[in-house]
C-alpha cells in the first residue's frame, strides 16, 4: 500500500501541467484590431536650401486612409499633441495608436493621447516592420511624389502633400483593398475615359464622363 502511494505521488509529480496558450503576436494583434488602429510617423523632407522639414502623417489601418498630415521645422511634443487633437476631433479617436520610440513624443504628447482615451502602442526598438503600414506609406510618398520634386518651403510642401493626399485617398488603388481606393470608388461602366492630371501630370486620375 505504501509503495502504491509513493508511485502515485511520483506520477503526479511528473504529470505535465496544461500549458498556457501562447501570447498574442504583434501581427495577430494588428489583424484582430485593424479597424480600431491608427498609425503615426514622421518623414524628413530636405528643401532646395538644404533645410529639413518634418511631415507628420496619420494613417488609418482599416482602409489605409491618410487621415491627417502637417508640416513643421521643429516637431516638439506640444506640436505633436496638437496634431493628434486635430486629426481626431470629437469621438473619432481610434482605440489604439501605433508609433515608434522617437524622443519627440514627450510627456505632453502621451498625456494628450491618454486623455483622449487612446491606448498608445509603441513598437519594439529597431523594429520598423511593426509599424509597417505607416512605413509603407512614407516609402510610397517618397517614390511617387517627394523624390520627383524640389521642395522650396513649408507652404510648398504643404500644398504638395495636400494634392497627393487627395490622390492617395480617392484615386490610388491598393492591392490590399482589392484594387479599390481608401475612399471607396463606384465602378463607372459607361462614358468616355478622361485623364485628370494630378501634381502637374506626375499622376493621373482616370474617370468616365
């Protein structure tokens, strides 16, 4: 009897405990909450006089829509906090905000985000792929626009970004959206095709009239 109890206790000691489910991966988190996530990043733009301007971009994950942009020479925490307020007025704030660890996002910025009910999600150091949608937007913006032009001033860059943002949201197709634009375009089945030049002919939007 004693031997049976010893044997039973030994079996119980080495019986495998049920393992906990693995933690949710970053990719799974993005997929599960895509409609409730916005991402932010900054793009450095050199000018004709070798100054550096900073373009602050806000992107919605759900439809890859460029929600907001602004330009400055000095991106302080106060300025960045004001941009978040401008980008998400009233009750339009996302649940999560993905961003990098840039020191420009200071205490004022983080306090503003929390006051708006947004959960700030920082990517891991040296892992830009975790903010891949915003990084891809910046790459697209450079290839299709900024690398093709000479920027003169803040006002000039703001005009260029405004024209490109309209094209990006309303006309540029995305494979992830089944070749639709971030702002849904109805299929035009009849009429003559006309090309509307954008950014002095750098791009065109084709419509039927």
